[in-house]
C-alpha cells in the first residue's frame, strides 16, 4: 500500500486493488492496469499506449484489443 499525498489514507499501487474488508492489496488480472476485483472483467482501466505496443480499450470491464491488434497472452 502507498500513502496518499496528504498521508490521510493508503491506496493500492497500480495493478492491485483492496478487497472489501481486507487490510491488504491483491493483484489485478494481468490484463488490467487498475481493477476492482481479481477477474479479467473487473478492470477499471487498460494499458493503451500504442507507441509502446499496448492497444487495449475497456469494454464492459474487460480490456480488449483495438481493431487490427491481437493479444500476445
């Protein structure tokens, strides 16, 4: 966990989320940048930086490749 800028609370690092009732952080599904659960359809943001070869968009909680791209995973 990482302290917020004003030190008032802790938040999980990118690619982790905090389950309800838990004091710790758990890894997101590898397809997510941020999430609210462990599954591939719990993503809240995706890696979308075409210059770095990542071309995904968020669709109904899942990170999907944009047209003309495919996942290496």
